[in-house]
């Protein structure tokens, strides 16, 4: 398989220029898919999926505002703002509609894009996200964010003396392992860094992460988006959690209890993956790519 590298461009949005990565298709006439990353990630998180797609479609992945190449794009932040930015990327590409994929927070953004911009999302691929649950009694928003994101959130306040130190930080994350480490993963993680040694820091703007995280947990518009989808969607859920714990964000019982419309939303398990490897690992990325390429059922339903 040929190692693929993205092209880089910018898209004007309110508050600045959004950095956008594009892995071109082998056939210029092939469709374009818009891909939206998670809360502390960046567009290069989709590198392994691009590899698995093997040029069969063009894959376009913006750095959402407040992250990586879009760090300087001003607020306000929030999931609705990201959804409107996603529509602006489609406008820039000259696309009336597209398949839109999203991982983790990006899944909520993908669903919101479909709801806020009817007709622009032909089909949604939601990767371990977009279904909200109420916070347990007595659990605060900050506690929930810290518990769910763990080291990914804690790193925002840390300085790293070298790129190798940053690699070591992620190697110690329970959801990562040496078998996951590829040049594509390495590029994705290092793309997050800003500054110079020995004061390297995550590019993620803390206000953006906290605003977006709060809305993932509590915003009613975001929570209802998957129930108001005007297009078919598939939710691919990871077997294990953000810290590789046996209980993932979702399971069959939780999704049954969520009472999603089975006509609109199809749910599919991704065995042997956790919340990160479902996108960053070869096995998970292949499952995501297969769903991106899948033809919808008759009459446009999933």
C-alpha cells in the first residue's frame, strides 16, 4: 500500500483561516468525503483511514478551530460553530453535499452539520460518538471531562522538553501501544505541538476544549442531533473505552436504551478496538473506510 500524504490549504471562516488537509483521490472524478476529528486531535488523525481508503475517494479533514493549524482561528467555539465551519469547507470545495464522517466529538459535529445544514450531508459515518447520556448524579462537568479524557486533557497544561518526551507521554497512555505506532500516528501526534524545545506544548486552545467538551456532555442541540438527522447514518462503536477499559462509551445495551431510530441510524460494533484505535489503528481504520465507501441501501436508507 502506498503511503499517502495530504495536501494543505486554508478555508476562510469567521475569525480566521481554517487549516484543511486533503488526501486526493486517484481518480479526479471520485467523490469527496469530509472528516471531522475529536476534541484534542487534528486533521492528521484521519491519516490511517486515508491509507485504508487507498485513493478511492478524496478525504478532506480540517483542523477544527482552536487546534493545530487552526489554533489561531478566534472563538466563539462550540459544536454548532464547528458544524458551520464544516459547511463552509463544503462551500469552499464547491460541493452541494458529501458523506461526512466524524470521530468522537467530530461525530457530534457531523450530526449537527446534517441538522443545521439540511441537504449538505448525504450520509453520516459516526465513529464512537454522537450519542449523549445524562451525567450521573453528583458528577460535575469538570469531573466528567477529566474522567473521560484523562491524559489527553491533562497534557494541555504540560510542557514537554522534546518531541521524544511527547512520544513517550503517548506511549504510556493505556489506549496506545507499540503495535499502534506508525509514521502516520507519529505525524498526527507531533502536529499537535507548538513552541520550541524545551517548552513544547499542545496546540489545543484550552477554552476551545472546555467549551466543546461541555457541549458534548450537556448541550441539548448536540444531544438531539442524532435523533433529528435528515440523512442516513451509521454509528461504529468501539468495544473498549478511552483508557482501554473493557467498558466502552457504548455497548449494545446502552445503544438499545438510547432508542435511536433504526430506519435512520444503523449501529455497528468494532471488536478489538478502543476509542482511539477505532480510528488510529489499522483494524479500526479499515472498518471506518469500509463504512465510508459503503453504498446506502435502497431508497437512500442505511
